[in-house]
């Protein structure tokens, strides 16, 4: 495999370069050798392999990324998180999902919630968390959710059904967005629900295009009683917490997409320089070299945009501006990575259609990045709203 020098090198401290090198070594030595096995097994590696990945990630201090050191995380800046996630994105089959981590909203929990759910997840001891907002009638419009939480016998009672709950099949705790019915109001609130609580039913575990480590089941909640303290933050904090979740998830998708483009360029360039047809290397045909040039341009532009967002977050910029910029980076990179994977398949010819080929796998896997955490259309709505409300100059600079 050839290597490409990452942009923005001069911005990094020695420690940040060391962190990136550590993440890269982990990805290349531990995760990449498992890609084909994961693909063959529909994404589900045997337990001993998962344990090995977790141990290796913890030994290399790659678990818990942005979470605070006192909670068992690494306390990375967003730039440092970016550098590691870009490496994680270079691997197919989402094998980095096995690196112990948890959604950022858990850090807003009480000390007891952190000790019970967050810290064990970062140590890789429990099944981690899953985040459930989407419903049958509430997808792009998350405000249309109908799941409710009413006051019960000293606690809350949850009723509703959530769709596409990523990792819901393995999670130790479900983070459920529901409308808390309080004094005639319907207040969006995040609740912690244990998957084995009476009234939690796994309705379906559908198959999807990718072969990833976990499923995305449909989960129904019927009169599920939970304790009064099973709320993250305060009642009514759900939307604000969810915005911080979306921002990080969207930038994460962009960052993984950049890693994917990096790997696709590495593999496709090497192949195009080596493959000879009709007496010349295929890279000498512009039909092959020009799409590669377009992919390199996409990768570089996307990287600068996502780095810009990471640096804005580290600088404590206005959260609304960051929200719009995170949408831009997710929109641009998810679409660019899709184009890049499609071009790579074409450059590999018939080999690009084999599941053993990285371009084939990425071509399937990257598709969902234009759908989850808000479709491309929803990102465009957010960006257009920023233009309208905050003006062109603030939005694009
Ligand atoms: C593999 C996978 C994993 C997922 N994981 C999770 C998870 O862990 N937790 C979770 O809560 N959800 C999860 N989701 C759900 C995901 O976030 C939604 O699928 C996504 O937000 C789109 O919602 P929808 O599928 O209902 O499509 P819809 O909202 O029905 O949209 C259908 C189409 O209409 C377009 N559209 C909708 N509204 C507008 C508009 N106003 N303007 C223009 N176009 C519009 C959309 O862009 C889309 O093209 C997951 C989905 C998948 C596929």
C-alpha cells in the first residue's frame, strides 16, 4: 500500500502526530487484517476477536476519545478526535465500532449514571449504548416523535416504538428520546432504558446493505417503567443535548468519510500504476487518471472543511455556526466519498465488484452516510437556514 501525506501537517504538535501514528498503527495492524473475515461473517466477528480489538485499543489509549479523563476517556480536543477518527475511517466493515466508546450525551448524566453506564462502556466492559430517536412517522422530522414518558408509580412510564436503533441489539443501555408529559406540556427528554426491562420488545432486526458489527433493530416500548432518575440532564433538555449529539455524529461521519477516501486513493492509485492493459499502465489513460484527480480534489477539499469545523469547536465558536458547518462537512464529504468509491470501483474493473475488494465494500458502506444523522437534503435545509438567519459571510467563512 502506498501512502499519501495528510494536509494540515504543520498545524500538529508532536503529541498529536504521535497520537495519529498510534491510531494508524492500530488500524493497520489490528483492524485491517480482520476486514475480510468480518465481511464473510456478515460483520459479526467472534467474541474472542472483539475482545482482542478492545484490549488492543485500550492498550494504545484509543478508547473513550473525547470523554473526560476522569470518566475513563482520553480528553481529546476535537482536532485530536478528528485525527484518530480519520484513521478509523480507513477501515471497512466499521471495525472501529469495537473500540470502547459512548455517545457524548452520557457525559451530561449524573455521577451515578456516569459510573453505571459511561465508565464501564469506556472500559469496554458492557455492551455500550444505543441512541433511539427515529420512529416510523418521525425520520427527517425528529420533532414528529410520538414516544411518550408519563409519570408513573414514582418514576416514568415509556410508550412508543423506535426504528433503526444502531447497536440496539448489543447495547447495555438505550438512550431514548421521548416526550415527557408534564403539566399539559410535551417536553423532549432523553431517558435511559435498560433493554431487558419488562415491556421492551425487539420487534425486528432487519438486514441492511452493509456488513457492520451491530444491527439496527426496531424496538417497541409498552408501559416500560423506569426510575425517576433515569433522565439525562433535566426534563426538557432533550433537544439541546441532541444538537450536540448531531454535531459530533455529523462531523464523525465526515471524518470517517475522509479516511475512506484516503484508503480508496491509496489502493486505487497503486492499482492504476501497476495494472497494464493494451501495452500501457491504466493510469496513463485519462479515463482512469482524471477520476483519480477528481477524488484527490474531493478528499483535500473535504479535509480542509472538516478540519475547519473541528478547529471552530476547539475555539469555542458559536454553536449555531458550528451546527451549520458540521452539516456542510457531512454533506460534502458523504457525497464526495460516495463519488470516490464509485470511481474506484470503475478503476478496478471486474475486481472492483468483488467483495474482497476495498472499493466494493466502501461503495456499499458509504451510501448510508448520505442518510443517517440527517439526510443530505436535511443538511441542505440546515445550511440554507443559516444563510437566511446568519447571512452569507458568517456562514461561508
Ligand atoms: C443503517 C441505519 C442506521 C440508523 N441508526 C439510527 C440510530 O442509531 N438512531 C436513530 O434514531 N436513527 C437511526 N437511523 C435513522 C436515520 O437517521 C433516518 O433513516 C434518517 O434520518 C431519515 O429518516 P427516514 O428514513 O424516516 O426518511 P424520511 O424522513 O422519510 O425521508 C425520506 C426522503 O425524503 C427526504 N425528505 C424528508 N424531509 C424532507 C424535507 N423537509 N426536504 C427535503 N427532503 C426531505 C429525505 O431526505 C429522504 O430522501 C438509522 C438509519 C439507518 C439506515
